[in-house]
C-alpha cells in the first residue's frame, strides 16, 4: 500500500456525486508532483459514500474530544 500525507499533494479535487436513492458520495482526487523536478506523478483517488463520511465525522469528533480532554487533564 502506498502512503502519503495530504500535505505532500499538489492539488486536491473534490467531486460530489448525488444518486436517485438519496445516497451520495464524494471522490477526492489528489494530484502529486515530483519533489525534485516538478513532474506530475500518479493521481490518487479516494471515494467515500455518505455512510462512510458520517462514520468518519463521528470518529474524528470523538478523537478530537478525547485529545482535548487529555490536554486539559495535563494542564
């Protein structure tokens, strides 16, 4: 599996899609450039459906709450 940080990308292009059943999805296309010569490299595409986005939002919110609570308890 190839791993990269969102900070390593040149451009992120979001595409929002709708469907007739009320579900939707978002596709994020990350375009990378070679650090040394500026040449375009492969695109990386991530597709997330509505349920995935909702779960990710909840997970991130929970992690943020835990992180804040930990930082406040060490003060």
